[in-house]
């Protein structure tokens, strides 16, 4: 599994509308749905069923679940930011990561954002300060 494979799989989702808890390219997804869809493209079936979750990043239920899943199914990333890495973000001063995306270059990433859908964005200083973890897909 190469970084190019991961980036190509993520780019297939560009333009997909934002839909909470969805994971269907072209029809809708949220940030976790994007990650789930890339996993399916790379490996086939998802490794686990995702429990229901609320859209609010302030919801304390499942606090830490995104990081725990990343630690269970992905591998920690070392070194500099690179294409193909999964990035976890803390939002709104929350203690745990509640958002994720996929780096397509050291300073660019793809993620699903409310009102925008799946977009390619710059990893600005504001986004970079919120990075709470980096991982790679197994087999890289």
C-alpha cells in the first residue's frame, strides 16, 4: 500500500456532499465516513461496525473513540507530515480528537466538512495546531 494509493482513494471522494454518519462516495459522508470509504477501497470490508455517534464535537459520549480506533487499526506515523497519513484533529478546544482527514502532501489534506462536503484544503497553521495524532494505513 503506497502513499499514492491512499491519496488516489481519498481524491475519489472530492465533491461528495457532507452527510452525518454516511459513507457513500458522491452521495454523502462525514470525516469518519471518508476514512471508512478509503479503508474499503484499499482493503475491502471495514474492520468493525461503527456505533452511532452525534454530530456535535462537544458530545462527551464516545470521547476518545476516534483515537482508540486509529490506534487499533492504523499504525503511528513518525517523522514529518507526508502524503497518505491520516491526521486527527482536536476541535473547539476539546481534549480529544473529533475530526480526521488524509494528508495528500505535507501541507494539504482532504477532509469532509459541514456545508462544504469533501474538499482539498491547505494545512494552515490553524489546522496544524489542532493535529492530535498522525497514522498510516497498515502495509505502507
